[in-house]
């Protein structure tokens, strides 16, 4: 199985639940897909993300799945 990244893209999602003490935030995009960001990802820190805020996600796409690589709050 190859894990080579096949593509990278950007996506805007809305923060649904932010749990900075646990190092997690859950976001939902316009297609109702849930994405997770963690405190160890590339970004300004989960303390800059609040519920209801729009966040730009950078996604790495692999053959069988996609993962968030980085995030930037937009509002």
C-alpha cells in the first residue's frame, strides 16, 4: 500500500465544537463532512478558533482518505 500524497487542496468549514483543553476541534463543511483539527497541526492554535467560525483547511489527499494538514481561522 502506497501512502504517497496524491493531491493537496483547500476547503472552508465551520467550527462545530472546539475543545482546546483536549486539543481538538470538529468542523463541518458545506457537504456535511466532519473534519477534525488538533493542537499539534500547522495553524495558529486552537485558542484562536471559536464555535461558528469559518476556518480554511488545507487537506492532503491519499488514495483512500483525506486528512487535514493545516488550518487558518477566517473570521
